C-alpha cells in the first residue's frame, strides 16, 4: 500500500492500541464502496432507500444522544494553554493522550479498522493537504468517500516521506460522558472517540479543514475560513467570485446554491457554486486572493431544504446520498423532513426509528415530536450539484472580489454595509454575531458573538487569529473588499422584512457593483451603506424603496449597546486581541456618539 514509514509506524501503534480484528485499506474504488454499503445494510447501520426514486441513497440513524457537534467536548491540545486561547477548551496534550488511550484501548476488538487516505483539495496539487483517518465506522468511510477525495492516489501523493494529518476515530461505546474531539495541532493529529455524528467524526471537515488548517495557515501564510464560495456570471460571460461566512444554520448552503430571481435569469445572470462551507485562501501570483474548496461534497442540513428554498440542494441529494437522522417514509421507502413539503408521510418512522405520528408535531418540542431531527443531514457529492462551478476542480481556486460576513440580527445590522478598509473589515468580522429570535413579537434574543463564523473552529487563540487576518491584509496586493449582510431584520411584529433566499442575489449584485466602483454609497458610523435606489428591486413584490430604506438604517442606540457587548467579548478573549481591533472599536464608539 505505502512505504511511508511514518504512516506504517503510526498504524502499527494505533492497531496495537485499538486491537481491531482486521484492517481494511480504503482504495476509493466503486467495487469496495458497494461492498461496504452492502455490509452496512447487513448490519443495520444503513437502510437502502428506494432505488427508483433515490438511486444509490441510504438512511442512517445516529444514537439519540449523538446528533450534533459537541463544542463542550471539543478540545485544542497545545503544549502552552495560552496558544489554545480562552474561547476553545484546552487539555494538556500529555494528559489528553493518556486519558484517550484508555478509551481507545481495545475499542476495536471484534471490529474492523478502516484506513482512509484522503485529500483536502485536488490530489497532487500544490495546495492539497492529506490526511489518513483510521475509523471503526463504515458510516464514516462512506461519508468520507463523498466529502473528500479518497484512494490509492492519495497514498501515492503522500509518497514515502510526505506529511499527513493523523486522524484516529473510534465509536468505542458512544459514551457521552467520555466523548472527546481532540486536536493536537503541534503533532498534526486528531483523536475523536465515543461519537458517530458527522461533524465530530468526519475528520477531514471541521477538525482538519478548519481547526488544524487554520493553525497551518497561520504558520504558512494562508487562511482556512468557514466560508462558502460562489461565482456570479454576468450576461457578458464575466464571472466574479465572492466568499461568505455565516454562523452555522444561517443559510450558507442556500446562498452558495442560490438561483437568481427570474428577472435576472432572463437577462442572462447565473450563480455557480464552488463551495458551501469551507474556503482555503491563498495569495495568487497576480496578487489577488484565491479561494479553493478543500471538500468534495456537501454535508447539508436537511430540514427547511425544499424546491423553493434550495432546489439545487434538493437535486444534489437525489442520487448516491446518505441521509442522517431524517424521517423514513415507509410507504415508498424514501425520506422526508420538516419543511420539505406540506405532505408529511402518514406511515413513517421518525429520526429515532420509532413509529411517527405527524399530527403530534409541536414546534415548541421539535426534537421530541418532529419526523426528522432539526440537525438531520444529507451527504451528497458536489458533482451532483446542477450549479457546480466549472472551476470546482481548479486546484488554484478562484480569485475573490468580495468577502461577506453575516449574522442573524433582528435590529442592529442593516441589510448590507461595506467596511472602509481591510483592517476595518477584519474588525467587522471580529464582531460578527447572531441572535436567537424569541417567538414574542419584536423580542430580541441572546447575542452570541461568532467572529468570522469561526468561534467553534479556530484551532488557536482568537486574538492571534485576528493578528493573522491583519497580517494577511498587509500582504495581499489586491485584497478583496469586505462587506457585512443581515437577511434577518424583523419588523415590530417579528416578521422578516427582507424576503431572502434567491432575492439575496440583488444584494450580492450591489456588493459587486461597489467593488467595480460602479455605485456610490453613504458613509455612516459603521461603514458604507447603499443608496436605497442602488439595490435593484425590479420585479420584487411587496418591497418598495421605503422598505429598502428601513432595512438600511443604522440605529445608533442599538449599536452603542452592541459596543458594550463587544467590549466584554474582547475582554473575554484576553491579552492577544490586537490593539488595532481595540482602536477600531473605540473609533466606532466615537463615531456613533457624535
Ligand atoms: C456545519 C456547521 O455542519 O457549521 O457545517 O455546523
Ligand atoms: Mn459549517
């Protein structure tokens, strides 16, 4: 298989520790994948779905106590605690290895250990990075085969002496109290134990492509970001690319695959998806910033995905997909989730696998009464996506014109604004936040600050991460412009004012027009805000110029309240917050108070 000594020695050690009955190397072939699918169906780990309606698709249910990423059990294990930072959970690496070894000891007895060689990025390309995941879960293997590029060519690319990220995963006993998702950035290692849920166990995704990669990016002068990448094609054939970071469950996949409103489609505008979750960003030879999607598939949230909100995502998961924790329609052996359509199946099992009565559904107790778990997922190949960019497999990535940050804010943030510089844009990213909206009219929920949507994903100190952003800004000759959007402003009754989804295209067009120097803007204390008439609302029912004006207001009082919240947040991060960020905050406060 390989002559890489580091790999073979590590494999020996891990085998000795976990004591699997046998070892299978994953070669990336269809034959092996099909055999593993059949095996998973034999053991009950997967259910084969209706071959006519959902060819090559499977259903999987995780344990009921294991349905989401567990931030409280996710650790960064650096030798010095300060390097991990105050937001991440820290464990001393020596102690952590010792604790985890006890959990892994013999954990694969009676099981097979699968060796998955995978690549983040195009195998053999300059920017690709490689990993080996050892796991005792066929579900993990089958998901990794969709989400990453897997196979013998990865072993060839690693070669005899090449580097790779060493990932060890065991479901062990799925014991919640002993669940650990641990990152050892100084050792290029990830150890995950006692979980079987995607984000905790598909080690190429959040663990490698964000936490470990953000560490590597800082060391090597590039960036790993929680960002979608999309291209906007103009009627003349020009394509401009933007990246966007939103906290989890704020519609990144929807924006990445959005369909422009009909009026724009008729004129010849198109949107192309490069990525929906992660972007690796490097400075290109021409001095622009290039974004590449290191993944090979989508791990999307199912509920709410429908032929209006995201028809492209729906089309993407019709073939070769794995559905996790969705509702099983027993009449035709297909799947269903809340928000798919208004026809819940009458003869179905819920995400737990129990008989489901759709009439008992209660919004206030979604987890207890829904057919699909609110965090149920589809895993689907990128190449299934009808709007996949022709640049998806370009190892260089695509040049980025604009970067967009966003949050879910009921009142504070306007529909869109532009930062005044890279430093100010870094500040805008650092103060990103989302609110949980209360059901009561107009009520505003709790603010969670989620800088650059990276709060759970930066593999080191947040202040150092902002330093890295600032430093990158000094090195990119033609840096993208940085913007902030908020699709979620509400009226006094708590209704969303902006229609969102495909209509967001109108805002993206303004952003790109700004970058091209084609439109003017008003300067406000928070940055540049559009002139209402520059947001194209042609053909948009129910939205007038006045609606746009109200969406663009900057309410000084709520911003000043926010400033106080940001001060506390910065203090909680500690000494490493760059002075430039404190200066930006002070300047914002001064402008707001004027
Ligand atoms: C995801 C997340 O699964 O951000 O992408 O939680
Ligand atoms: Mn994500």
